[in-house]
């Protein structure tokens, strides 16, 4: 019985440690610049990554994806590519929306669905230029 308790305790500590290590690997915030947009009329967006990922426990696959045959196949621990790798700055290509549309669809739609956070005005997210 004692071995089982010790084993469970060690497993629990390992899981807590892994959670801390994973949380430390995440950037606390990400600044999304609008460089390259034509015209660039809005200021950058400072996205609180750790708040969403750690505090609110939103799964990585809610925002990040690797699509194969129409399914998100991204697995925990896989490297995350920047959105602009697949989402073109200037135009929608195939199923990959233009970068600005992808950001807006992902962020605004989630906030509208949850009925939390900014969705009304551009300046709710974008800093003034």
C-alpha cells in the first residue's frame, strides 16, 4: 500500500513539474504586428498568450493547427509554426484564409462564442498607431 502511495505521489509531482516546464516554454505575450498589410491602418495587437493557454486552459489546437485531409492533426509537443507560414499576408489561398481574416476569425469568433473579451471595436485589441 505504501509503495502505491509513494508511486502516485511521485507521478503527481512529475505531472506538476511537466506542467511548470511546459508553461515556462510558452511566451507570456505575443505582439502581432501589422507589417506588410496594405494599407496598414491599425496598431499592433498584444496577445496575452499565457493567460489564454495557462490561466484559461485553452487547448493549443483551438488556435494552432496542421491540417491533413481536413482534420487538425497537431499533437501536443509538436513545433508551432507562425501563422504566416500558411496564411498569406495579402490573399486567401485555397482553404488558408488571408492572415488578417484568419486572426479575426479565430480570435473574434472565439470571444463572441464565449461572450467574453473584446469583440466590439478595433481598439479593443489594436493599439493606436
